[in-house]
């Protein structure tokens, strides 16, 4: 079995082994992966973080040993907090964005295999307790990020990528898709009983979960819909004041942290 790590700011993961295939998610800098199979210039991989599977270009990951991969999986890694920063050594400067993984970060450098790289930006502390105020502050950092199907960055993000990133920055790993995330947490039965950090899920006409947003105070909801924006939530769903209509039908609200 082969293992690797992403040493680029973002790598598209696709549903099929083709540049024309749907992008289902993105691999973030510092994120480890396991190679499942190969087809031409493509490798099917499973991410070490959320176990999501898809295809990436074989040129867009760096091999690591099985020992490093297992060590990586067993550790909690800080995440980059700056919108854009640089990871560097004497030979290379790599741009990284908010949410990038900082493997074995000691406050000054990260370790990838046997090599060390410098990082001087802000980073999360995985040992800090999570509070609704912290979740809200991190979420607001994504405001106005444009919507991108399969995206996970400030320069393009989808609804479940947004909630996964916010909770990931708080040290909690959510699954990738809204239909998977809805299985996590305890149900909140009324929209009036929500607290900041709760996740609201929305269904299409067939009843399938297709959208997720993060609750703020005063029944406001932050979600990726065209852009990461703030709207109002009530028992019917999300009301978009700009367009004077409901955009999503509420299905269920879940609380991740009590």
C-alpha cells in the first residue's frame, strides 16, 4: 500500500480519473492520503482525515512512508489560520490557505517525512476547548468566500466544505458531505432553541439532505449559497431578504457540542 501527503495549496479530487470529471472535494496542504488504486496518470485515494475517496493526478502528491502516515493519523495537527501564508525551506516557498494542515507544528516549523519547513503565520491550538463564540469567530472569517462545488478554500467553497472547515479549525472532524454530516450530533427540535455553532440541514423535494448551514445568534444562519453569506432561519427554512423568498427548506437541526 502506498501513502502520500499534499504539498500543494489545494489539489482537486475528482469523481472519475479525468480532468473533465466532477470535482467532489479538495485535498488541503499537509493532508495525508492512502493510495487505493491507479489508472494511467491518476490515483484513487482515501483521505486520512475524513476517509473521503476520489481521484487525483499522480503528480499532485508526495509519497511518504507507512510509518509517517500512521504517525500523522495518530496526531492532532494545528491548522493554518491566515487567509494566505507561506510554508518554506531553503529551496521552496509554498502558498497555503486557511485550514491547511501543519504536520507536527512546533510553533516554528512543520515536519514532512524527514524534512522541516518553516511556518510563521497564525495557527490553531488543537487543545483549546471549543466554545460557541470561537465557532462563530472562525465562521465569520469565511464571509464572502465564493461558492464552488467541491471547494474547501476561501477562494471557492461549498456548503458542507464550509461547515467541515469551520469545525476542523476547532479540532473536530466532520464528514465531508451534508448527507453524511447530518448523522453527527444531537437533534435540536425547535429553531428558537438553537445556539451558535448548531448545524441546520435542508432537504430537496425528494427529502434528500442537500444543504447545510451554521447557526449564529438571533436565528441567523451562515451558509455557502452563491457566496458565504448570512440569512435568517425560521421553522420553514432559510429566508433570503435580498430576494424576498425562502431559498432552502429546513429538515433538521443538530448540535455538535453541548
